[in-house]
């Protein structure tokens, strides 16, 4: 497996695929799990080779402690990728290769969706996401790039980014991959204790209940239901919102013809977890 730590050596390997072949791209921050491997498999199904980037991007963390604690193990990540059949290139750049000068986020405007939910609770997060994804797409120049729907808002942000930057790449969203207990797979899950792992299923179970009751209940009733479910939980609810799936605008009332999605964030000790689910 080819492992590249700079964009120049990556381009040398990709040169053979630039003429008439398709390149897929899966950007990650490492600490890979089955969810990431699913993205890589989906990318390999539609492309001749796939680039997997592994880079813990400092500009998308609004919490210095969270950045410091983020798990890093390149050797372990590469071992997982080696189990996948197909042409996979790993791009694990040094920070200086991505940010040769001062580490600064570029500010984008995405029509307001950057201020909803995660944007509301993690100031500057999507500036960091847009900056790194834009830089990586310009380095890799893929035909298509793959993102998990666990970060559904991020997926919509990236689709807007590609339009803003006029990048010739197709952005493809892939279904959430879950643990056996329903918890959405996340690199942060490895920081949870066994009890926290069990308690964290409240996110998935609550979203399921909201989906079951979406038709008979009003949105205000569903919001109260979620708050009640967390009253006796060891997890602390940060937010729950029902949003228009297309605009991501928070919904106060249901409107005929619209599709909605539930978004939730909660803390298990110092570990922040998110999830979402289509409701109708």
C-alpha cells in the first residue's frame, strides 16, 4: 500500500489514473472504523483507485482539549485499509504540507446552513471543515468524494462548497454505519467506558421513538419528549432539533410536502456524540 506524506509524491502515484480512469476520495481524520471502511468500499465500487486522507485538521476543532484527545494511530489505520481489496492510496500529510504558512481558516458562506445546529454550537467549525475539504479536493482532484451521513450537515456544507469553488467533483453521501446496539460509529466511541457505550444508545433509541411518533405528535411535543428521555440519563443533552432536510432550517411546524430529519448531540462525560435520522 502506498503511503504519501506530501502532495508531490501523491500526485506521482495518481498520474497514471488521470487519463481515462476514475479516482475516488475519502477524507478522514484517522482513528478508522467500519464506517470509514464502508466509505472506502463504496468508493472502490465506482472508481479505479481511491485516496484516503488521514489528517487531524486543527481548524475544525472549537475545543483545544478535544483536538488534543483525538485518537491518532496511523499504523493501525493503514493495517485496516490493507484488508480492503482494491487500489487504495493513503495520503497522511504533515501539517506543513496542508498549511505551509499560518494555520488559518477560510471563511465561507453557505446560504445560512452553517449557522444551524452544529454551526450554532461549534463556532467556526464549518469554516475549518470548508477550508480543509477545499484544500484536499484541490490536491487530490478526484472524480468523486465520499462522506458519511452521520455528519449530515457537514455533507450539505461540502456540497455547497463544491458549488462555491466550482470544483469538478461529485459529492456522494453514504448511509450511517452503526454498532450492534444502534450507536452511530464514530472515532470518539473508543474513548467511552463500557457503561457509557451502553448509555449512549439513548441517542439512537430516542431518534427511533421520534420517528415512530412523528406523524401523530407536533414538533413541540417531540422536542419535550426528547428532553424527558434525557432527564434520567447519564448523558447530557446538548441539543435536539427537527430540521427541514433540504434547507436544514429548524422546523417549528410540519408543512405538507417537506421532508424532515432529527438531529441530536449529547455528551457522555467529556466525549461529544452526534446522530441524526430521517423522520418522514
